[in-house]
C-alpha cells in the first residue's frame, strides 16, 4: 500500500521516532540495570541487618541467661527464701467476710474483665487463692495496693491499717528487707518480674510486680499449667542444662492479665539441697527494644516500613509488630480487613501485644523454622509485598525464626520515581524533538522544495528560469546540475525548434520538411553541427553467403526483415536510423533528439542488435555475424547533392565507428576508448 505521507512528514516521523526510541531504550536500560542494582543493594542491606540483629538477639539472650545465673547464685536468696517462707506460714488472721468480699470483688470487677477474649476460663473461683496466706497476701499487696497494675512493685510494705499498732509480721519484715533489692535486680537484669517459689510446695512466696500468682501454688494452684509452673518444675528437678538456667518459651499467662510471658528459672540450693526456685518473667519491652534498637527502625536503615521480628515454632510472633507499636488503630484495622478473627484482634487490643496472637505463616517463616537461611519476596502478614531476609535462631533449645522485612514499594521507590521521571522526560523529549524535527525538516527540505518547484515549471514547459543553488552540499550540487540541465534543455529545445520543420518536410518528401523549407527558402547548403552524438555503425558479415542460391526477391525479403528488426530496436532505444548501405547499417543517437544518455542508449541498441541476429540465424538457418563500431562526439549533418541528394552525417566519430566496424574479423561490439570511458562512468559496461 502506497504511503500518502509527504517526505517532510516522513522525515519528521523518522526524526521524532528515532529520538523517542533512543530515549526509551536508554531509559529502559537504565531502569532495568538500576532496579537490579537497587534490589541487590536492598537485599545486601536486609541480610546485613538480619545478621546484625541475629547476633544482637543471641547476645541479649546469652546475657539474660548469664545474668540470671549470677543472680540465682547469690547466697542472699537462700536467706530471703527462708525468711519469706516463715513469714508466709505465719500470715494471718483469716480473712473476714468483708475482706473476702473485697478480694472476690477485685477478681470479679477488675481481674476477669481485663482478660483477653482468647482466655476461655473466666470463672472467678478458678483464680482465687486456695490458702489463707495466699488470700491475705493478695488482699494486702494487690487489692489494697494503691498503685496500678505494672506499678504495684512501688509498694514496699502493706497498708497502715494492716500494720497498725506496730503489728509488723514476719512476712512484712522480710518484704521490707528484700523487696528493694529485688526491684533493683529486676531493673538491672531488664526483667518484668522476679519470683521466689518454695521448692517443696510450689508456693509463690514473693513476686516483685504483685500479680495474681502471688501466694498461689504452682503445683496444684490456678497456674499449675502455666509457663511459670513449667520453668519452676524443671528448675527444682535440676533440668537446667549447661547454662544452669531454664528458659521457657512464651505462653499466654493469665496472672499477667493473659499477656504473653516467657520465664527464666534457676534452683536455689542450701548445702546441696534445692530449697527454692528463683524465676524471672522476661520483659517484652526489653525484648522489643533489643530487636528494634529502642524503636529506631529508620536509623537502622529500615525506613518507614521495615521491621525485624521473631517467630516461634508455633508460627506466631515472639516480638511485637512495628505497626502495632507505631499505630495500633491502623494495625487492628488491617487485621480486621484481612479477616483475622475478632477474638485475636480483641486479644491484641487488650494486651497491647502481637506476641502469640499474630499468626505469621509465610514461606520465609517455614523455611527459617526448617533451619534454612535466605531471602525472598512475599506477601507478609499484612498482605503487603515485602522483601524478606530470614534465618533460624536457637532459643532455649528451640528453633525460632528471625526475619528482616521491608515493603517493596518503599525499597524500590527510587526506581518508581525514576520511572516517572523517565516517562516525563520522554514526553518532554517528544515535544522538543517534534519542534526540532519540524524546523529541521523545513531547513532540510527547502532545497528539495525549490527543486520540486523547478521540476513542476519544467513539466509545464517553462525553461526560462534557474533555481537557487547556493551552498556546497549535495542539494546545492543537485540544484546546479538541474540548472545546467535546464540550460542544455533550453539549448536543445532551440535546436529542436529549428530542425522540426525541416524534419517534417523531409519525412513528407524524403527529406525532412525543415530541410525542404530551407532549400525552398534559397539555402544552397543545409548543414548543422551537433556536439554530443553517439554513432553506431553495424557491419553485417555473411550477406554474400546468404544471397548465394537465392533470387533477388528472397534476398531482399530476408534483408528487409533483418533491417526492420534493427529499426524497431532503434526506435525502442531512441536511436535514429541514418541509412542502410548494402551490408552496413548506420545509426545515431542524440542527433535529431538531444539525449543526455545517448551513449547508454546506443550501447543498449547495439547489444539488442546482436541478440536480433542470433534469433534471426536460429530461425532462418543463417550464419550472419555483426561487427558493431560505436563512437561519440561532434558531427556535421546536412544535405549532400543538388538533385539526387542524401542526408549525410560527417565527423570524426562517424569515421571511428565505421573503422571499428570494418577493422579485423572479430564479431561483437567495439567502441572508442573515449566512448567506453564515458559509458563506464554511467555504471554500464560495453564490449
């Protein structure tokens, strides 16, 4: 299908598309390479943070175990356990009905309502202490403690109503003596709570935080199935491993209002006998700070969306989510949107922790819990695509997973900005390139437009003009060549105009009309000189042999047939037959009709003549051969004779062509060196 676009439009499209394609190619290559480099750099950063965090967590865990072992070896604990045991046994009197109602009211109105929804047992009787000593301690140190939960350790002695009249009992004396030390140790070891537990009865003799486990038995009391009870049992039976300290994984601990709790425990021995167990409740805040560098995610290179967290063997969180810490409401809304059950969302809301509550069952978690280390791009527990670096980490004989993750949208944000910039730059480049192409096309095509206008004028017959051909480029050369052609056409048109009448009359009356007109006008000599003419002289070898045995009619018929074929070929190639004399055929090109390609036309005619003879020989059974001479140059043409005149052409090139056709006995096409050189310059070879 032919295109209807102009050259200007095509040039503009070419320039614009070349520029845009180049810009897009550069942009795409830069984007792909940049994205690859950015991904690699992000992976390297996440892996580096993962290894740093893993080492930091392992150091923190080792430090917790080491410090707790040192704490448990303090001989002061032996005295403290004995003093608290005596005080515990001497506690009294039995709670009055009013005191029992106050204690019951605390559990009914304060403790049970604050338990998260995932704690199924909500009966008050389940959690009430079953001994008078336990009930007395909880009433005095919890119910009557004016400090809020989590701050009840600020109370060093029971309320004044209990000790009125200087009735300080043995337990309160022990509490006054040891409680400040235990608070200091709790803070120094970054624990949430410290416990002294009787090895024989499992009674929780003392707690720093004064929660609902105070005064209960870990053997048969309300919390005998808790993580604290597990830690106590292993410590008192000597199942403490090489570290000398038991570390029990997180479980929901009802005494801490259902909050997730992990425990450390070690035996307290006196003369080789385990007399008590000291236990510590791991501080979630300390663990979170260890994993987040006190919440400085950005300073660690995790930006606005990265986080580091731990996952336990049950595929639930062991540290709080960054997004819960930073924006609890949005975090809970995200869980609700993802279809997390209401009980879990309420448990996280109530406890303020995602530990144990947030299920994280992703590929990296499974891989890390299988002992594998690696990286991958996944949808995280929020349903958001993240880049995740994961590894296993051993805690208390169990394998946990440590993960460092960052949102893909943030990690690759520079590439997204780069992509937008590339699109904007490409659009701007397209506009600039269009304007530039428009200007360039006009400037580039201006000489062609002038040449086109000249061709249109030439087509209309106007030759009395020339086009502007200033400059030194190819278009200027083409313009000058066009002007030369116009000048030559003007000259030839004049010549044609002068000779046309003569040719017409000669054709009407043997000679051209123009010659006849001139002769009638009184000219005695009719002659002209032509500068650029090609002469072809054909010598037919073998005519005598052809004529032998034939009558005149047959001979002339065959000769006419051959000559007619030459005439047809001459007409097709724009070559003029001058005359035929016996076995010679004289032709010229550029004589009556000036032609710029007269040599090419003459050469083409000569080779077709050879082909004609070959076909003629094959058809007639003859053996004719042609020897053709070609030359070009200036010729003189005119009428020779007064009565029986002929139109004769004379000149050196005519003689050269005749000589080449007559010299030797080698058939084929022969030409003068000048003719051959000029013909070679046009890209056409001759023989």
